[in-house]
C-alpha cells in the first residue's frame, strides 16, 4: 500500500513537470527467501538476473523497504490487504500440505516394502 502511494506520488510529480503524459506502470515483484543483495543490479556477481536488472536500469528503483513480518505468509497478507498481519490474524507462516509425489523402489510404508508400481 505504501509502495503504491509512493509510486503514484512520484508519477504525479513527474506529470506536473511535463515529463510524463501517460499513467505510470508499476511492477511489483514479491519473491520468497530473496535478499536485496541477490540481484545483479545491486552488485551480486553469482546470480544472473538480466531481465530484472534491465527493468531496474530502465525504471525507478526503491532502495528502502519494510517487511511487515519476517516470514512469507503474514507479509503477503499485509501486502494484499494493506493492513498489519496481526490485524488480519496471520502472524506466522501458513503450512502447506505435504504430499509424496512418487514412491522409490525399496521404500517402506506401514511396515511393508513398496515397489514402484504400487
């Protein structure tokens, strides 16, 4: 929500000076477990991020940020609702459902040996 307000304010300031005569395009990218220093545009030489780097070079970069929570679920809830995670009732990660996708040969289930065909 704050990001949107800042982006719209910057766009309106640019239009007041006559630099822009069309609405601003805003791209919001949310990635779990990625730090600011993981992108090439911020100096990382290990990870190759050419598309994000070209977007950042052609547009506006925001170098200060705030995360509403240290884990993904409450942060996402905060971004989607514009409210603090505690207000929404999501203060920890939401666990997913773990499912076995395949059974390897020679594995055991319920005390019995299971073959790949089972």
